[in-house]
C-alpha cells in the first residue's frame, strides 16, 4: 500500500513537470484511494483545481485539508464528496 502511494505521488509529480494537469489530478486521486487522509495529495488537488479555475472543487480539497490538520470532527462531511474523500479524520484531542 505505501509503495502504491509513493508510485502514484511520483507519477503525479512527473505529470506536473510535463504540465499534464488532468493526469496529475488522476494520480493524486489514486493516492487518496489508497490513503484517504494523505495531506500532500489533498493539498495538491486543491492547488490543481484552483490552477484549473475550478474553485468549487478546490474548496472541497482545501476544506478536507483544513479538517485533517485541525482534527475538527464535529460536522459530517458532505455526501457529494468522492467516497475516498469522505473518510473521517481521526480525532486525537487532549
């Protein structure tokens, strides 16, 4: 599983070097299929959708990133998100 994540991240970065944004998006989504709370992939998707002038999609991934980094688990995630993106972050509160 970790090897698959690494492979998909490498593919996404190579696609970006060639300015193949749609392919990079697909590779980052594959990362989230393997590791739904992967912060690098989540942020990259937000950045790529923002770059592609798709602010609605960008805001979904930026919102997920915020949720993961703040462990704000009070509200359920919207059902409109892709199933891999709806994974609930683990909440470790002291």
